[in-house]
């Protein structure tokens, strides 16, 4: 196994935080440990489609010409593929961050069938992030769903109208207001134009709806969109640490990716409960996955998910145990081969550990 070496992974010359931010992180870390036991996990967002009928959120890959040509019938995943990813979450102790996809993916009856089967395979209720749902739809989800997440992106009213012209705040606000018997969450993106002075919009929304959780992403610029640069490390962790200090008991999930994975130590110091967006299926047991695991543990956290160690598992037997359609089981067995190859034989495309190429 790769040995953790902070001088290889985090270069002080590349990441220099102001004394003010260092003090903020220290306070946030202390607050975290006053309210949580250090249990940290990897959260997996399960996408069911790459199509969106709105497709005009200016930061999103779906707004680019290439993806606007997609059709819902050809840009959605098979049930078997979705359920395999769900089974990996169960086996490797990845928590399902939420089941998600764009608008206009499929009729609600088909969505409900997916929601039901994902919950069955996972062995627990799940979270949904599927846009604005009616009260009737939400009630039908109740046997399978623990919580509802709303992708707000930004709560700054003017900025939200610019960034998400056809996805206004009001319907999400109304949905969260009428939720009963479900946990509530939102997802936001740092780097869309909000300043630190704009944090009050986010704080007010959290307080209004008494949210249980928030998922915070750093903007990942997509070619073909107006955005060319994500937030700095300092900007990103300042938002997370400020959230932790303002809401000591709020569950905070922080997004990362291959280009930003050097920040994970700082995300832990800022008080994040868990990480998400790391491509664990493609990067399982790679050098980067091992280093991420070691860094989290170095921050005195108990990392309960497995992104590094493959053990022989009788996958067909695991699939046979599931209380789902035999047709789904058959399709899952047919599709599992390529996944297992990547789990058993990880390939590090970039063996170097230069921070900003991580």
C-alpha cells in the first residue's frame, strides 16, 4: 500500500491559507468534534440519466450543445446498471448520497420503480434529488425514501435567476415547506459568483427549513460553459467552515474530484462529515484512492467506507439474495464483468503525485 507522505501530496507553496482562515478551520474542527464522533464516509450519487429537459443551467454540462442533443430514451441508464452501483454501495459501505438525474427523464411510474428497487438492493431507505416533486409523488416514495434533497446551486436570488433561468427557487422552497416525515437537504455549488457576504442567503434558507443536511460542491468548470475556473481552496473551505460554525449539528457533505483531492485534509479540518463525487468505481484501489483514505484517517477520522481493498465476493450469490425481479438479476449478472475487472486490476493513469494534477 502507498504510504502517506504529506510533502508529496500537499505542497505548502501550492496551498497557503491566510492566518484568518487557519483560525477559522481550527474553530470549525473543534466544533465538529464537539458534536460528531469522527465517523466519515464516502457518499455516492447515483445518476439514472444524463438527459435534462431544461438543460440551461449555465454551469452544467447538459447546457452544452453536445448534451442538448440527447434524448431521454437514449440517455438513461438501465435498471441493471443502477442496481449494480447500488449493490456496490451496500458491499463497500458507500452511503448513497442521493438518487438523481435531470428533469423530464421518464414518467414518474418508472422513477418509482427505480426508487423502490434501489431501496431494496441497498437494504435501507434512500435520499432523492430529482427536482420538484408533488405531494402525491412524495407520498408514494415514503416506503423507500428517507429524505429529499433540492439542488439549489446558489441561494443568491439575482445570481440564481442568471445561472438557473428555468429552475426558480420558489417551487423548491414550497416543496421543502410541505415536507413532513422526511429529512431535508439542499445541494449548493461554490464558485458561481457568490461572495462571502452572500452567505446569509444560504444561512437563512437552512434556518427557514431546518435542514438536516447540505451537500456542498466546488464548481468544476465545464468546457462550453461561461465558467473557466473553480473556487480556490481558501474560498471553498471558508464556506464549509462557516457552515459548520453557524450550524454545529448540520450534516455537511463536501464534494471533491481528481483535480481537487489534495484538499481533503482541509475539508476535514473545516468540519465536513463526509466526501462525495470521487469516482470510486473507476478509481477503486488506485494510488489516489489509497491516499485519500490515509489522509482522512490522519485527520483523526474513522473512515468507514472501503475505496481501496477488494476482497473475493461471490457476486452472483449476492445478486441472488436480492428480493427483486429475476430479469433484473439476470441483467445484473450480465453487466458485472467490466466493473469487477476495474476493481480487481486498478490502473493508475498518472503515477505522479503533483498536487495540482491530482
